[in-house]
């Protein structure tokens, strides 16, 4: 068996080269079963490119009894569209709008201009051009330019301006989702008052980071915001020093496992770890450090309230951290059919800055000596767009520099640990 002809009706702006790359494997098929499978795969790829309203498949007999004629009937989506929305996460909220051009040059490219304003991020502007590789919706390359201003005054007396460009390759594999990128970012620490502590003032001014990053995500949870089973793993690596004035390696691991216990009971455990090591023998910059604490991070502590702090006021961040937690979710009486659960939790972690002249093992041992720990009870509600927690928190162990959030704490967002 073989395909005698393969026609795609309804295309106006889509280039022939894109369509040929999508149907190539189907044209190589030589058995009836393989032809049907490959045609189904090609139609699915066209749907997931997000440039057609629909893709209908027709198989017809050919003059040759060993051949088939394949016809795909499609309708292209509108070229221009606008999207607005709100985002809530990490104890912050924002409103956004994006202007999009679909199938911009006929090869399933997308052009997007994105603007956002919020509480912690004063403004964001990003322009991005993305293109699938060989017509594969699971493998895309994009180039972007961005500018954003972060308002960090709530936990550290400064703002940060970042402007940069990035080139990214995103691909799905059997292991999970990969993102490989190269970016160059100009950063500025600004809006520092005369009363601001010395450590923050020393970070003021400009810096340029040029780095390569890789992210791997494997998510097998049955729900993003309130999973009842499955696991999640995220690995992040960054190497900075390909130009600019900062040089470091940075690694971060996030993991979560969820186990159904029957009758609506769920057990959840999470563990995270991060490591930042400068390669030039200098102290790391505050823009590159980790921060820890808050309703979505470690309950019972204020946003970024754990770790080094100067004069008990401004959070300085750290180069090394570990955090973990366990939770047991339980159905509530008469509410078992609703996305509402009660739960008990215990979580904790530790964050510290590394001295470049100090041995790494010594810093790791210091990390585990006196973690900050809290426990409590709460109610969680999972809506269609976010997760809401109302918690009663009791800090059990804390450093003198930590900022506590005793009793009631409200959490809004997507990812909770």
C-alpha cells in the first residue's frame, strides 16, 4: 500500500513547505495500518500547531487498488487576536494583555507582544517570535526581547530593572519537557533610600549577565494545583560567564510526590534544593540569589522571610537552600463533592549565603544544623483558575533574623509546597 495523492484543502496563508514537513512520514508509509496511523499523527500535528479551526480527514480509494488518496480539509484561524487575563502567584497579582499574530509568515510562526502590570512586578513588556521546527508542535524555537521592573520593597528596600534578549529551544521528549536557552540580561538595582542598609547599597548599580540555562520538567500529577496522585520533578541548571560581569553556576531541584490514601485522603511530600557558586571568587549579587519563605514556599513565615537579613529589615537572599514539607489532606463533612479539603502540614527549610573562601561542604553542614520549621492546619479550595489556602500557622523553630507569620496566613496561586 502507498499514498497516491495527499491534498490539503482550505489553506490560504500557510506555506507548502510546512505542510510537506508535517505529512512527510505519512508519504513514506507502505502498509494500510501504518498509513492510517501516520495520517492520524499528521492531522493531530496540524491541530496542535494552533493555526486551523478544524482538521477533517478523508480517505478515498485510488485508481490503483494498492493506493489511497488522502484529503485533509482545514480552515485557518483568524490571524490577529488579543488576550487579556490576570495572574496570581507567589503572593502577588497582576493584570496582562497580549497582542498576537498567528501564522505570521505562513510557517506556523507566532508573534506576541505581551504587557503586564502588578504588585511585585511593576511592569513587564516582552516581544517574542516563535516557530516550530520542521512542523513539529512539540519542538519550537523562539527569540524574545523583554523589559521588566520588579518592586521588591515589601521584603528588601530596592527595585530591580531588567532588560534583555533570549534565544530558546523548547521540546517535549519521553523524559519530559526541555528548555535550552541563551540569554543576555542587563540588570539595575535602583530606588534605594539613604536609610537602606549597606549590603543593599553595595549591590546598587548595573550588572550584565550572559548565561546558558537548561530546564527539565517531568510532571505526572493528575492536577496542577491540588493533585491526589502522581509526582513532579524539575531540574534547572545555569552557567553564567559567557560575557558580562558575573560568573557562576546555579542548580535547583524541585520535587513533589502525592499518594491517595483512600476515601478522599491524600498524603503529599515535597523537597527542594538550590545551589549558587560564583566562579570569580566574589560574593554573589542579590539579583541571582535564592529567596525562601511565604504561603507558597514555607508557611508560617512572611514572603522571603527566611534567611540572611541585615538589621532585621531587608532580606538579602542566599546561595544555598533546602526546603521540604509534608501534608495530609482530608475531605470535609458534607463537602466531599466540592474541590475543598482540610489538611495538616509541617514544612521547613534553611537558606544561607556562602563565603567564597569557605569550603562548600562546610556550608552544606551549616545548612542542616538549624532549619526554620512550622506546622499548622488549613483549608484549601481549588477553583478553575487558582488555589486558595487559609492556614493557621505555628512556627516551631526560627532564626533570630526570620520574619514570622503567626496564626492566620492566606495563600493564593498555582504551585504550593
